[in-house]
């Protein structure tokens, strides 16, 4: 079982940037596809980005060209670089680990991102 701890959230002005990190522990990092989801108040949790253990990525249309997901398998960490942030990006961002062998999903505790002037 993997444990996930997010960091890097905060308050940023529109057009600004933030980088989120998610440190994984307790299991073999390479067996997980890693992702980011977000949930704004009153909304359902939605997919943001995912990266497979081999490095292939996919993104929600709303963040394509602005967000970049990456992973450091040696450091058991996944990142989300967020540029050109908009107020609509305001949400709690959750790290997700999908065990590709069992199909189990694991979640971090979330980190708040607020985009406001």
C-alpha cells in the first residue's frame, strides 16, 4: 500500500505559477500510474493529468498547454507544474496513485490552490 503526501499549494495571482509535489512511500513507485485530480467547492472531483511509469502523459482539455506533469522515479515523487493560472483553477488538488496490477486507487490528503487577485 502506498502513502501519498502533497505539498506546494497556496495563493497565487491570475497568470502566475505554482508547482505541486506528491511524495510516495510504502510501496514500489514504478507499479503506479500517478495522477492529479482537483475538486472545487460544490463540484465533483475531476481529472487533471496522469503520467504512466514509463512517462506517457495525458491531460484534461482545460489544462493542456498550461500544466505539465512529471515524475522522478528515483525520488518517488510526482510533480504538477501549473502555469498561466486562472481563477477557475482554484480547487483542492489531490494526488492519485493507480496500482496498474490490482486496479486499486490511493489518494493523498489534498492541497489547496487559490488563484485570486
